C-alpha cells in the first residue's frame, strides 16, 4: 500500500463503508475517515483482501494529506447540517482544484447553495444521488450526478466503473448543474415510496380481501415478477412474504409492526411537486399513507371508534389477475407523474434533464429498477416531451388494464380496505381525460367571493358573473 490514495471517503456508515469497498474493488486506493475512529479501525480490519487498498486515517489533516492532488473527497454522512459542518472542517485543508462530492441524500436546494458557495471557496463541489441501498453501494448503485460538467467529466470514469451495469451500460449519468442530480434522486425516492405503497395495497387486498395466506401471496408476487411487473421491489415482496421469523417461526410479516419509517425524500418530492405546480397524487398518497401508518395510536382509536376491521371481499369481486393488472396500471400512472415532475423542473430551472437517460440509469442498481423502465427509456427517446401515458406501449397497457384498476379500487372501497395510492392514480387518470372539468364551478365561486374573474368558453369579454343580482 502506498501512502497516497486517489480517492478519499468520509463517513463509514452503511452506505459509506459499502461504497469504499466498491471503489477499492475497482482498483483504487481509498483513504477513509470516520468521526468515530474505532469504526474506521473495525471497518479496515473486516475488509479482508481489500484492506490493502484502504488507507485508514484518524484525523482530517492526515486524511487530506494522504490524497493525491487534485483531491477527490466523497462525503457519505447524514444529509443536512452535518454536510455543511464537514465541508467547513475540510475548507482550510483544501486547495483550488480539490473536489468535494456529496453522495448522501441532500435536499437539492442545499446542493444548489453549496455549489454556489463553492464558487468562492478553495474547492469544487458536486452533488450525486446514489441509489441501491447497501447492496447497491457495494456492488453497483445507480448514480445521478449534478454539478459543473468539468467535475462530472473528471469523476465519470470512477462513477461508471463503480455503478451498476444494464447489459454493459453503466447506470451513472450527468443530470445537469448544481442540485439536478439530487433532485432526480429525490424524485426517484418519491416514485419508490409510491411503488412500495401500491405493492403494499395489493398485498393487503390479497390477505384481507381474498383471504390468501403468506405462501399464496408470495407465489402471486413471484408470478407477477415473471411478467410486465418484473422489478426488484416485486421480487423482494415475494421473498418477504415467504420468510419466517427465526424467533417464533411465524410469517415474518406477521411479527413486523405496521409503522412505516421515512427519512424525508418522499415528503420533499411531494413538497417540490407543489412548488412546481405538478400533480403527483400517487406519490403524495404514498407519503400520507406512511404518515398515517406511523400514527399507530390514532389508528387504534379509529378502529375502536368506528369498528374499521376491513371485511373480506365478496366472492368473485376480484382475482389475482385483476390485482396484477391494477398494479401495472398504477405503476404506469405513478411513473408518468414522476417524469412530468422532472419535465417541469427541467423547464423551470433550465436544467435540460436527460429524461430517457434517467429511465436508462434506473434500469439497474437502484431500488425502483424494473423491466418497464426499458420501455420507458425508449418511449422518452421517441417522443421527448410526450407524457408517458400517451406513449406506447403504456397507452395500450392503460387501455387494457384500466377496467381492472377500477374494479380493484371499487372492491377495496366497498370492503373498507384502504388503497390510497391506487385510488389516487385512478382519480388522476379520470381527471386527465375529463374534457370539461367541474373547475367552472370553482372559477365561478372565486369570482363570486373575490372578483377573481374568469375566461369564457365563447371568448367574449365579460369576465365577471352577475353575482350581485343573485338572491341570497
Ligand atoms: N442507507 C441507505 O439505504 C441509503 C441509500 C441511499 C442514500 N443514503 C444516504 O447516504 C447518507 C449516509 O447514509 P447511511 O445509511 O450510510 O448512514 P449511517 O449508516 O447512519 O452512517 C452515517 C455516517 O455519518 C457519520 N456521521 C454522523 N453524524 C456525523 C457528524 N455529526 N459528523 C461527522 N460524521 C457524522 C457517522 O459516523 P459515526 O460512526 O461517527 O457515527 C457514519 O459514518 C445519508 O445521506 C443517507 O440518506 C442512504
């Protein structure tokens, strides 16, 4: 081992440790530093043969001093103030040309600010979204890069080497300036929330609605994973449904408390969608569902007060084919919303986001990887700017599966089984194809109480209603 490394990495938690091993595996020598030095020692001690490509350091000056110039330093610490503190601690040790890479789940607005601050600082800064969890970070994540193009070009060989590959193509790409990479990662996570919620809703309908036991539910997910729904999340849903608790031998799902956690990226997606004025109701429903799941006490109070035990579905109301079709339709609606949000951000922020490339780098490595993203990439290539629901094969799939989605939502509502994401998708779809919406009533009311005016269908210049003449 030499005393200089070509890459430095700070933060040896779940993701940082896995990423450091991935980088070392790709023939780089990596200097590592962690706030708690014992973690650094334990990490290198457990790295096996890769330990010889890891240089452990226990103070920042030694860490920075061990890096080849110009230095490349990857931060893998919790998003938020910790990133600013870490940058501040490095600032006095760096020289022009050194590059700080924030690889955590930063809010894109923070990345915009840090990129701006870097312009007047003795370092360059780039923000990259890394998806794929621990396994992805170790063996190949999907990587969404935002920052100046020069920094991307400098990092591209490393990022492409450590990224997942889809049929040989690296799942790492340049998204655009400053916060663009973290913005795309945020929308990825919003879609992830929605994908997971819709899978959970079909699981609920299979169990409560159809009375299937866990092995039968696992078999259904396995079967779906062999068709249009083939994806990592459907695959693990099957594996999870089949798993037994080592302590009690009960199905694993029966011992897991039904309170979903979150670190905020789904919530940010919903908030940013509102700032952009884009409707992403499936993602919003998924975030709300997590919030309500976490309000465990409130749900017990609700169940006590209203006797909300869901009923089984009437015989013949739904079958597994309906649920598969509903999930296919829901997934298309959700992705159409996510890509609409990316389109709106690209326009409003002047980012020129590469939408087909985004679909391509999501095909492997990341949590939402799926076969369907292949067709999405082709559709976005063929019709830039066209909403996915209008592009083939998705338009055809929606025509084919709309009835099953409607049957599924109707049956669930009839039985009192909550399916907020699937019904939000259907509501969005129905709104999308309503030629004449009830917003004329809203416009009339706005004009009535606030003299906001309205446009007329006949184009005549009479923008207010005769409300004063209306009898109370
Ligand atoms: N876990 C995932 O699946 C996943 C996926 C994609 C992205 N991410 C993002 O990746 C980043 C890291 O996540 P993680 O799951 O690896 O987190 P983690 O396991 O909790 O590790 C956090 C790391 O940051 C260090 N750290 C915490 N507070 C610090 C502080 N105040 N000053 C300096 N160092 C500090 C910790 O050091 P100590 O050992 O001293 O505590 C540890 O090395 C986050 O932004 C996360 O959102 C995570």
